[in-house]
C-alpha cells in the first residue's frame, strides 16, 4: 500500500533532479547575458568608458585605464565561458568577484542597481557551489575524459 506513494514521490524527485540542470543553465545564461551586454556597451563607446573609469568608478588598486581594459575584457570573455559551461566554477567565481568590485567601486549604483547585483551574485552562487550541471561543456569533458574530481561536473 505504501509502495505506490513512495514510487510517485521518487518519480517527482527524479524529474526535479533532471530540471535542476535546466535551472542552472537558465541562471548561467541570464547572468552571462547581463555581463556580456554591459561589455558591449563599454566597447561600443570607448571614450565614455574611459571617462567613467577616470571620473566615476573608483576601482581600487588599478589605474583607470587598466581597470577599463580589464573590466571590459572580463565582461566580454567570461560570460561566453559561463554560458557554455566551460571552466564554470572558476569563471563564476571571477564574475562573482567582479560583481562585488562593481558595487564597491561605483557608489551611485547603490541607489539604482544594487538589488540587481545582489540577484546576479546569488545566481552565480549556484554554479560556484553546485557546478555547471549536465547541460555544460564541463559535463561533456568529465563524461568523455578522465577527470579526477567528477563531482564538479555533476
């Protein structure tokens, strides 16, 4: 009598497990899009970008020009890796740190965009702590090549 409800619960859990990779992909794509579009905006009007890094953003430890180049390069390159699920955990960790630097170095952001950065940071915690999921290049690499730590591709 209890076997049918237990089997039904197991089917639901199995379906949810399959959906978790899709949710992870959705989070990765969402955050990748946000950062990539920001990078396109920066590169699209480079003079304004340099002005903002010189006069508005207060990036610690870097000159404004270096910060502008590094920031733009990060926003254009890292989201591609994140979307593909390639080197997912380190890339997500770098974007997480980049997100924090953005919030710290641009005080005006606290009034208008702080909450968005909090959401993006939370979405980045999923691949950092749970890995990229089955819908990722990392998973394919782990499946077809010998990998010491297969938990990273779970």
